[in-house]
C-alpha cells in the first residue's frame, strides 16, 4: 500500500511552478515522474507517505470574492484514454500545471488539434507540448493486429470512428515493422516475441510522430518558446522513457525531442528495434 497525500498551502516551488523555459519545464516533469516511480521501489519504507503540495493560489483561494482562477498550465500533454495512466500523478503535478487531452492511442484527431491550437494561442505560460504513450496500449495492439492480419481490418469497415484511430497508428507500425525486419532479419516475424516487440516499438514511434505533428502546429503559429517532447509510460516500472538504450545500457528514461527528418526517424526506429526492451522480447 502506498499513500499519496495532497497538501494545500503556499507555492511549494517558490514560483517555479511556472517555469520560464522548455528545458526547465521538462526537468520538472521528469523529476515528478522519478518521484512517482520511486513510490513503487521495493526498498522504500511503505509507512512513509508521498506528498504532492498544491498551491492555494491554484485553487483560486486568493482570487477574491467571485474571482476566477487564472488558467496557467506550463505543459500540454496528449495522453491515451487508458485509465491506468493518471497523467498528473505520473508526472507528480497538481492543479493547473498541465493542460491534458486524452484519446485512445494518443492520436491527433481534429478535436485534439483544435484544443491544442486554442492552448497554444491563449495560454502564454505553456513551455512544453508532450505526447505520452504507454506500454500495453490496446489501441496500438489492435492496430498491429489489423496491420499483420488485414482480414481483421475489414471488421472495422463499419466502425468509422475506430477505423480513424487505427489508420492514424499505421505509419508508426509500418516504420516499426520495417525496422524490426531490417535489424532482426526477415524470419524474425515468426518469433514468439516479434509481436510484443513490434507493439513496443510502434508505441514509441507513434508518440514521436505525433510530437512531430505538434512541432508543425507550433511552427505554424511561430511559437518558438514551446517545445515538443514525447515519451512512453511503462505500466510496470511506472517510469516515462522509451525502448531505446539509455546511457547506462538500460532503458532510456525521460522525455525526448522528436526527430527532424526521415533519416532521424529511421535511426530512431533502429534504436528502438535494437534496444534492451525489444531485445529481451526477441530473446536476444
């Protein structure tokens, strides 16, 4: 049992809850995720509760009679609708820190893009635009099945809304599939671990592709102060990272900037297809 306690009081970060730069905003999200994932460490004292302090001002306590709390998030996060991914908790953030949008597969449909466009144009405190995927994603799993077994895709012919989500996931799956075969050989598809590895790789690449789309949106508005980032939340470790190898040879932890071009995506796909998570699935 882990207790998470919300405390209400003065700004716990001495004003840093509205970071001035994208770099500092990323550091705050990553630090919050480290604290969150640490709650599940087996060596942690279970009798010591974690606490998240919510600034009284962010609940409107100092807004005055009839006053309205200012809307001042420092990061926009597009996450999956999966109920196992509590985005504010994952990043250790509280009220008014994050502008959160959730949709199956964390894809960028018209309504999501419209909401983000509003945020980009009207919320000057924003410094990051994050796309957060997660392991064992049902939407990506369904799309991989449709990609590998085209007959199953026909079952979506009358489900226009579901098909729209799956169709947006196909580019990442095609990129991941090519990288898997390129790095593991044409016979790799017959391996028991191929499909789980393909899902892991496609999940991360999908988040990267969606983050690239956000970069295009930001460029269209000439907003250089907001940076796109992406990551994958692992349901077991509770850490945000990716299937690529980190500096220590283990899994990469933290948020990442999306590639700038096709060569960058090919390199990223190869890094994921040969990373420790995929290598473990493939029995390497």
